């Protein structure tokens, strides 16, 4: 039984090893479990892109890179990348392909920008020319011309600079500040600052070339942006007054509105009904004014007392009633 038991253990170990190898292979290749379409694309530079790299749309994996081959076409050396793409997506005239960093260890992926709907494209494009591709970025270009500067720096400064660049290029937006600080550290050791000025002027020239022909529009945009600022500056003192007197004024207005019945949570329909009813009642009251006026007796002559409607009250004795030195006539109820 011992040889048979050992054979069983060996078989179980082999099966477990095969399953683990399949699992590791799937994790490494990271296959896309959907219907795929095959495409090819020409790049002037595909550095860092390799077989099995991801093809992504908005960061979501939708395909794989099958192969990367060097070709000579029309007197130009090109990298032809064969890849697969989810059939839900297609390639339109405004679609672009770019080789982007997945990690600075060398891993890169193929990013698809403005992918078209696969069902809406009548004649899908299967080969992408260089006019629709963005080549891979060579990080060594970042250090071109810096050898005299790097020779004066310490290893710690170089490590800090490369770490900040790595953080920034990996997609961490917080790395931009440290990168600029590291660039400042590099430039402060330069003996010849003319090259920096030349680079700055070159960048300004690129901006000027971009704005060429649109200067009038740019000035118009600036004018539109300054109008609200100028208006705010002209009434700046009014803002100060409103900050000082505003609370007292608004509290009085709120009290008046509250007394008028305009309170939070009131029913607008009920308030309008009451207002219309009160208006009708007011009109009816004005109609009664002539009747009331007719029943008001005319005023007495000056210096004579008013006549008693129910007659004078007879006192038992001839007595005069005075009030503040004036004679008062007593009337019956």
C-alpha cells in the first residue's frame, strides 16, 4: 500500500502544481473575457510596449497587445503593433492610440481615446496609420543636456528628483509640486543660465504660435472677464454698507412681511383667497359710506351744545354742571 499511497500523493501534487501554474498564467496574462476584434497600428516609437500589454479605454481593460514588430515602410522605420479590441468598440476618424506608462519599471499600455461605438461604424477601420497614433515617451529625453548639472549634484538630490518624476508620471497629481521643486534645485546650480532663458523663450514662442490669428479673440475673452471685476470694484463700497446695515434692514423687512401674513410655510392659495375676500369686503364697506353719512346729524353751531337725541335729563334742583369751567348739558339715555 505504501507505493500506491506515494503514487496518489505524487498525482495530487502534480495536479495542484498544474492548477497553480494555470492560475499564475491567467494572472500574468490577465485575459479579456469578451468578443474581440483584431487590429494593427503603426507607431514611430513603441518603446516599452510588449506582447500581452493591456489595451484600455478610459482606464478599463478592453483588449491585449498580440505582437510588436519592426517594419520598413515608405522609407521609414515603424513599429507595427497587433492588438485586440472589444467588439463593442470600433475605430473612428477621431480615435487616437497612445502608448502610456503603466509603471516606470517598463510596463506600458495602449490607451484608446475617443473609441467609436462598434455598432454605429459602417466600415470599421482595421489598420491605424501614424497620423492617429501617439508614440511612446522616452524618459531619457528628460535628462538630455543635464549632464553638467548632474555632475555637481549629490546622489540624494538625484534620487529625490527621479522619485518625484516617477510619482508624477505614474499619475499621482500630488507629485507635480515636488517635481517643480526638484527642477528648481537643479537649475540653481547652473553656471550658464542663458540656456534656461532660451528654453523659456522657446516655450513662449510655442504659445505665440498657438495664439497666432486668435489674438483678437483672446483680447475679447480678457475683456469679458474684466467686466464683472470692474463692476464689482465700482460698487465695492455698497458691499461694505450692506455688510454693516444689512442685518438691521433685512430684520425689519422680515418683520413687515411677517405682519403682512407672508410667513414661511404659508399656503399661497389660501393667502390669495383671503386677500380677494378682504378686497371685496373693503369695496362693500365703501359702498356703505353714503348711507352712514346720511344718518350723521349736522354739527351744531359754534358755541352751542349738541342737541340730546333722547331729550335733556331733568335734575331735581336747578343745578348747573361744569367741567373744566364749561357748562355741560346732561342728556337722557
